[in-house]
């Protein structure tokens, strides 16, 4: 048994940490979030030169053969710097769908441009009523001769504003909740009938509402087999759940560090806050929760890596615990910062906001507890 | 013991209800219902309507314009205000400065300040916390030096809620640095228009501008604006904090919010049904409702003790902790109800526009509320300080 990262993975971690230290201080991040794009296309290219964008793809697709553990390493480091560049929607979700399901032609058109940082993708899987159920799809794709005609509505599409192409889940057959009958389509954002309403989220990321009105697509637009997309959707969302959990654990580590530092310097009643036993115990609790959640992260990453039988169950265990830990660490960090914790000027509140949205993304604790129980 | 309403109480409830129905301006109601931020004018307009009816300074002694209502009537009144989703009463004048002036002020001060508070002609804010003095309020450093018949004030206050709207600020200032830190504190009223007073906004994580820093640079304040004796400020502050803690729980408002969330669970689509089909979610909602009932009856017990001649003492810390816990859990449950639709951020101008909102109509204010409500366990004496108060003053530890 070995919990150690490989030399390459450690180098990757160091590379990202150095980038954060040198190029991505909090004030730079804040400027990026407030900019038109909401992130830096230049830094996105930097990530390409670091090899991050092609990391979790097979060599035959032009990737570096990385797996879940590499994704974990990248996202955990991203979390500590609160990096807002859209890695999960672009690479973990969309890139992996193309790589798993795409025809050679689809891969050739998309993957090199994705890896170079020139093309952005988004995966539209959620609908207003679907909550976290990936099989709840009402968006329809009707066969019309050699074409498909798409109608429906997709909500909170991450990275929608930057996306050149969208991957959309739509129902080609079956009922609302059926796992079979779901297909994926790759659509240019400029295609007639596709309309996107772009906006910012509270965590600084960007998203869109997507309306599809009689969008006519040729059969070349379908990604993978007709009606059989569900298992691939579930696979990439599990991978993304691991990724966002790693990000959360990076954030938790940073929030614990910031809080510890703050309580050591802030004095009230003639002593540092860190000297009060009532507060010490709470910081011990947040420290323990971070460590325990990280253990689940490592467990789930290796299970996914080994394609273990209980990999999916371990992802649900992880995300359930991430949700609980995020609540505890997020809320305690703000409380221990006092009034300063709720100000826009301090970074702690921004870590808190991202940690809070992560509690929901790809399923909250309740959802994953129920899923865990059902598996 | 009798915990039910009498015939007269029910009649009173009808009277309050029909008054609100007739007098609550529809434009303000619309803003409140849609979650659009209210302006200073909206709040003053509504509060003046209550003033004119004689229903604003409800807790004051009758000689200063109070209502003389029983505890039950006050309870009914607050519930009806919350029920109708009227703007929260801004407490700094009517619930804080007013009681200090009629309890500790001289006759001249009562005549000078109380009518304008009761009639909503003057907006007050509270100058307590300082950058270095939060939970440890008694360590405050803003200095007031007596020179002839004036105080010269230097220093700064922080977390000053709605100072941007305020005409006057009541401040705790240091008039003596020599002895025990609590003993050198005085209670001073300062006109915000005095040269040397500067207000700077603090933007909070929900993106709103509610709190401020207030700076005092050689501000000249007439000595007649001192309430009580020099050095009496700490006792006044303790009196006031106890008052603040009883009101801070916002229980009537929470009752309305719980019902609103219950309604939402019946309408918000989830798969082929509605959110109410999610039993884990509904369990949480019901747990919060039970917590709220216990907080409500604890508040009623405190109010009943007060009306029997007692003071809101250290026990009011229970209300502050209990009420704010519920405020925070409920704001969190609203976020959970929305799933992904809790995440889109809407600026004030987005809220004012007529464009269809992203997600359900009620969604826009939900996450800002959750984020903003982190403050409730921090302000008014943090919940850690409240526990210290209970430990020391109630349990005698």
C-alpha cells in the first residue's frame, strides 16, 4: 500500500503551486473574475503549455495518459489558489466525452484545439427539474430523415459563455427518467435555434441557460451511439465529482491555513484568538475533517483509477463527506474571522463562496447519501 | 398558565391586519415580494405610516408615545407585520437609541431627541465596534477629549449598518484611558453632518453595501450630547445589548419564511414530481420548524417576564443564539431547495430589470441571503461572546 504521489505528479503539483504563487495572487484572480470573460484565456494557454489540458487523455488521442489521480492532483492544487479557469467543464467533462465516444473525425476536429487551449467546450446535462439526476432528460431529439431536431431547455451550463461547442444530452427515445434512450450531440453555439443566456455565478464562474428551439442537426452531430449515452455521462460526471471534490479539499486546506493564521494574529481580550480553548477545539475539528475527507478522496481516486467494482459507491461516499466538511469548514472559517470574514476584500469569503457552490455541484450530501444507500 | 389568545386579542389581531392591508403601500410591497432591495425612502415611508398611527415606538413608555400594549398584543403586532412581508423596522433609533435616552437621558435630551425618533424624522446608526474592538468591545479606542463645553472626537467605527442613510450616530467613546477599560467609556450622540465625520462603504460577500466604516477626525461634539455621566457608557451598552439580543432573533419573520419554503416545496419541480417528495429535505424543514417553535416560546417567556417588571437580562443571550442558528439553517435550506439555481448571481440592476429571472423567481435573493446571514452569529455580540455571558452571568461560572 502506498499513498505517495509519483515524481511526475509531485512535479505537476509544484508547477501549479509555483504558478499560483507567482502569477495568480488573490487580487489577480479578482480582476479576472470581474473581466468580460471571467477568466484568463492567456493563463488557459499557460495551462496548455504545462500539459494540464491534455493530461487525462490516452496517447492515441494526443494526451499524456493521465488518470483520475492526475486529475485529483491538478484540481486539489487549483483549489488552494481558487483558480477560476474552467478545467472541469472543458477537460474533465467535455474532453472526456469526446475522447470516449467521438469518431476519429470528431476527435480530430476538437481534441487538438481543446488541448492547445484554442477551443472551449461545455456540457449541458442539467435541466430545471432534473436536480442531480443525469437520467432525468426531457430535452428531445426527434429523428427527421437523416437529421435530428432538438427542442428543450438546459440549465446552469458551466462554461457556457466561453464555449465554442456544446455537448447536449437529449432524449431520442423513452420516458423522462429512463436511462436508455439518452443521446449526446455536439453543437456549435452559432447554430440556428440555439440560444444562450450568459451570466456569472456567485463563486466567480460563468454559466449559461440554454434554449433549444427546433435545432436541426445532421446525424454527424451525434456523439456515440444513439440512445446509449447514459453510462458515459455517468462516467464523466463521476470523474468530475472526484475532480471537484479534490478542488474542495484544496480549498478546505487553504481555509484552515488562513483561519489559523488569522486567529494567531487577531487579538481580543488581551490575547490572540488562537489562545482561547473554545476556538482551539473548533480548529482541531476543522483540521480533522479536512484530513478525513482527504483520505476518502485518495481512496476514491484510486478506486476510479483501478476501475474497482465499488468505484461509483466510493465517489458517492466522497461527495457526501465533501458536502458535510465544506459546510463545517466554510462556516467555521467565516465565523472565526468575525466581521472580516464576510467582507469582499478578504480572500476567505471568496474561498467560502466557491466551497459553498461545490456542495451542490454534481449532487449535494443528501443526494449522494441516498445514492450510496441504493448501491 | 394560559397560552391562547383572548377574544380581545383576536379582535386586536383583526384590527392590525386590516390596518396593514389598507396602509401598506403597494409599491413597497411589490419590492419586498420580488426581493428587490428597498431604498431609504421606502423604509422611511413605511415607518412614518406606523408613526402616524401611533404604532411605531410600541415598546416605549406611554408618556413618550408608546402603545401601552400587553406582551400578547406586541407579539400579535410583530407577527402581523412579518406576515404581510413589510420591511424590517430599522432598530437603531426606535429600539436602541430611544430606550437609552428615555432611561438614561436628562429631560432636555428626551425632549430634543425622542419625538424625532418616534416620528421617523431622524435616522440613527450605531457606533460600537472598532477595527481592533469586536467581541472585546470594552477595548475601544475612539477618543473623546473634553475641551470647554465640547468633546473632540478622534478614531473610527466599523460594521456601522446603514450609516450611509444616517443623520445621527450614537457612539461609545473613550473619555478616560487611565483605569479599568470599562470605566472610561461614555455614550455620545454625534450629528453625522459635523465636519470631520466620514463614511466609507464596506462591501460584503453577498455583493451588498449594508455596513460601513465611520471615521472621526477632530469632530467637535457639544458636551450636552453626552448621555448619562462620563464613564457610564459601559453600563448603557450592557443595557442596550440585552435589548438588542431580544429583538435580534427575528422570529415572526422566520415563521413566514418557513411557510414560504413549504409552499415552494409544493411548486418546485423535481423529476416527475415536486421537491416535497424528497423526504430528507422535508425532514430538515420540519426540524427547523420545531427549533423555531421552541425559540418562539422561549422569547414569549422572556417577554412575559419583562412585562411583569423584569429586565431582559443575560437570558436574552439564549434568544440571540437560538434565533440566529435558525436564521442560518433556514437560509441554508433555501439554498439546498434550489440546487444549481442557487448559483447565478444577480446584481441590483438585474433585480430591478423586467427581464425574466434565471431559474425560479424567488431564486435571486437566496444565495445572497445565505452569505449575508453569516453575519448574524457574528454581530450584536458574537455567539461565542453570548455563550460567555450565559456561562458567567447565568451559570455563575
